């Protein structure tokens, strides 16, 4: 089996994932002198690329529902693992955070710090609702895929997965270019957040889970040093808007729930002090770029795939 034949079996999302892995690997090699784990990361990236190529070739030829499910859903853990790799790259490069610029942008736009101004409206009930909504980010993305997955038209699911992957990768590049930690570290005291912005039942536990996902263990001595630099652009805003876009585009049964949770989530990004408003603006603009360019890239790969297939017969 030639490499060309193996590449023909790649779907658009597979090719995109490998392309991003290659891009990250190139960055790692260029800055290998600053990245202690560079050799391990390169090995893991090669293994991941080989795994994607293997599952994309084997899955359609065996008829196994299990292998097909792996092929269809591997982007879910893959997105998180690449998020962590981006974190290692940013931490290793040690570039300065851009928070001062984003704070200045918010003050220029609003004449104040929005997260500080919103404190006057805070209440435990509102905090609880918005923290639950913010955490639902992960549920929104899965809900979109789960509603599209059983349908006979797999093209919609494939396109949605491609677009979501593409959106995440664009936001990751934004984190590398403009690392920032967000207002909960710069304008507020991260250590007293539970006291200053208390919830009711689940808020503290959900904060701990989100912090752990962003490399901040509970009771960390220096959380600022550990935190992921993922404030700008707001991936939560970008990806939530993409989910809401698909909910309308494909007339999902859950679209009203997705829209309600999505709106509360975006409000929560600022109220809960995760983001500056300029992050949301950046995320919204990146969403527009994503949905404008994704179909062009997806269709280009699909046409290339069909052309190669026809030429091979």
C-alpha cells in the first residue's frame, strides 16, 4: 500500500488534523532549544499522525462499527491533547503576556473594566446559572455532533467536525501569537474568587474542574505561572457561535436549548472573569472567518479526493 493510496483515504478532518500537527511540530523544531520536551512531542506527533492515517484507511474497509466510531470521534480527545501541546509550547517559549494591551482595549471601548463593572450585578443565583452555562460549553459541542451523527447524511456530520476542528486550530494559533491569562488573574484576585463571586451548589466544583483542565490544580501555590495562556481570542465565544450557527443551518431539534445556553455562556465568559470583552470580539471575528473559509477548504479536499479516486480507477 503506497503512501499516496493511504492519503487518499483521509477525510477532510483527518487531513486538517495532520496538517496542524505538522505545523505544531515545525514550531517545536524551530524552537527546540527552548522546549525541553521537544523530542517527546515530535515522537507523539508522529505517532498521532500515523494513527490517523491508519484508522482512516482501516475503518472504511473493515465494516467495523467500533473502528468507524473511533474514526468519527477521535477529534474529541485530539482537540484537548493538542490544547495541552500548545500550552507546553507557550510555556516553553516564555513570551510576555498581552493582558495589558487587552485591558487597555476594553478601557478604550467602555471607559472601564467590564468584569469589575459587572460585579455590581452579581448574586449567588446568577453566578450559579452562568457557571453552569459556562461549563456546558463541552456539552454544546457534543450535543451538536450527537444529533448529527445518527442521520443518514454523514456529510453534515463530517463538515461540522471539520469546521469545529478548524475553529479550534485557528484559536490555538491565536493563543500562541497573543498569550494572555485573562482578568481573573490581572484585574481580580484569583485566590479569592470563590469568596468574591460565590455561587450556590456547583459553582466551586465546576471552577475547580475548569481550572484543572487549564493546568491549574486545586490549591496551586502559583496558579498564574501554571495557567494556560488562552484568553485571546475567546475560544468559548468562537466555538459556541459556531455551534449556534450549525443549530440554525441544520434545523437541529435542540437549537433553542443550544441558543439559550450559548447566550448565557458568552455572557458568563466576562461575568465570571475568564475573558476581557475584546477577547469576545476576537472570538466572534474568528468565528466569521471560520465559517467563511471552512467550506472552501472542505470542498477543495472533497473535490481533490474524488478526482484522485476517479484517476485511480
